[in-house]
């Protein structure tokens, strides 16, 4: 029996199911405002950069911090979100890789070290995010000394506000501490981002309808009052 030659398969970096697993949602009114203003140029876009800095005293595990960052991004759908070119919908990606960058300034003298850190933070604040391709956050560890580090997380305001950032850092700290000791972080189930967006849109629709009804009522009352005044003359 002749030997059947098996075809050669070439591995490719392509997931045919990736697009089908993307969840799309409308923007909330607040996100729409931020999106529009972010289109007004690089400076306008960067105005929505939120740069958070955490100081770590003692040794820091970059590996555990990367693991914690991966876990938090997987956990919160908002951190895996980007937007279409028209700003009409947001797309929640099934996965999103956020690399933890590392910069070592420990070998510099005090003044030069502080200047270098200031330049790094300025660069983080002034580098725009691409709202279409994402990711809309970036992370960096700055080593000042063997036992002194700064963790810098920069996030675009369109996916994370002040309240959200407190949740992110709480989860990040818990997950980092657990990973350092080889444990699994015990975290409560996160709020559903899809349900949150849907709830905001429903409340906005209800408020808009209520406001329109109130305006119409006032207009009717005003017209009736003017009619009565006319008839009384």
C-alpha cells in the first residue's frame, strides 16, 4: 500500500474564534462625552490619562506583579475594552495583554534619579492611548533601590474613573500578596461591566423620558395660563 504523505501544517498566530467572542455594547453618555473630546487632538486625548503611583518599601517581585496585573485585567471587562472608530460602540475583548514594563534608575545619584523619575511620569501622562486598538492602560515598575520601587498604572478615563481605580488597586494588592506566597487570591465576584453599562443606559433613558414629560407638562400649563389670561381680557 502506498504511503500517504501527510500535509505540512504551518502554525499561525490566529484565533478564528476571537472575533466571535468579542462583546459589543453602546457607550454610556459619559463615555460618549469623553470619546468626543478625546478626538480633538493628542493633548485633549492625554487630558484623560490618569497616572496612579504606588510606593513599595521592601523587595518587590516583578513576576508576581505581572501575574496580579494579568489576573485583574482578566477579571474586569472594562480593562479589556476598546472602541470603534465612530465612537458608537465599545468592544470587550476576551483577552488583553498588558505588559509590565521595568525601568531601573537605582544606579543614578539622588538628583539625577528624581529627575529621571519625573521624566518617566511625565512621559506616561503625555503619551496618548489609541481608543480603537487598545489596550487603554499600561503599567510600569520603577526601581529606585533594591528595597524601594514605584508601581505606575496609567489608565484612560473612558474605562476607569476614581471609584473604579480603588477597586482595581484593591484587587491588585490582594492578588499580588497571594501570588507572592503561592496562594490563590480570595476575591468576591466582580460587578458585571455589561450589567453596569446596561443599567446606566436604562436610567438615562428613564431620566430623559421623565424630563421630556416634565417639560411638556410645564408647556401645557403655561399655554393654558396664557389662554385663561387672554379670555379674561
